[in-house]
């Protein structure tokens, strides 16, 4: 797997301060994608154990709330093994940190569609806290949304979803609904 960048101290891609990995490779090619250079699977740098070590060390800092994995498309079948290995290490070495994954695949496709599934899919879905799912749709773009770009996308609470076998949406702090404190 390749990656485009790693952002340390990121505040845009999930709750709190995070380390965010932008993987390369996406077949979706959403209109007005915010990161089209990552569509190419060969873009960027090869993701190695060295980057995993750096990411894990970065999320251990007390001011870091967790890890976010986005792209490109982290859940393209070609990317799932490396993503699963990163998530496994993060869970083992920083179990108190949250893990968010952004994917253009919907949860239902990841759960049920053999074209999207790999031997690593369930390990990923079982070990993340949040899945922001669904493609970015320019016609549904909404600048008022927090942590996602278009109205069709969902922020899914994965532990609750997996436990209840039904989609459970993440509940944001209500004060952010109106942006009045």
C-alpha cells in the first residue's frame, strides 16, 4: 500500500486531535473530491513498518485522541491488509485511543458484498470506533456537516452497530448542532 501523507495533530478528520493517514488508491473518483491525487494506487510513498511505528508513537501522546484512516480509499481490497495491521497495532499499543475510518463504501457493502470484502474486512470493522461511510456526492454537499462532506454520508458507531446488528449512528455533542455554546 502507498500513502499520500500523514498529518500529525489533525483536528479536521474526527473528534479531538488526531493522527491521520491518507492512503493511496481509490476507484470511486467522486466529483470534486478533496484529495484526487490519492486516486492513483501508486501515488506517494510505500507504507512500511517504519510509518506504522511513527503513527503508533504519535497516538500515544496524551493530547492525541486517536487515529483516522482516510484517503484515497482505505478499504479498497488492495489496502485492507495494511490497514488491518495498522489498526491491530493501534488497538494493542494505544487501546484508549479511538480509531476512525472514512470509506466511500457503505457499511452494507463492506458487510455483504464479496467484491468489497477480503479476509481483513471483519477485523477492520470489528476494531474501529467510527466508520464514516458513503461516497462524497457533490450535489449533496453540505458545509454545515461536522466530520463529513455530503448528506448521504453517515457517521456510524461501529461497536454498537456490530453488537446490535443494525446501523447505530454516532451521537455528536448536541451543542455542535447549532454551534452555540
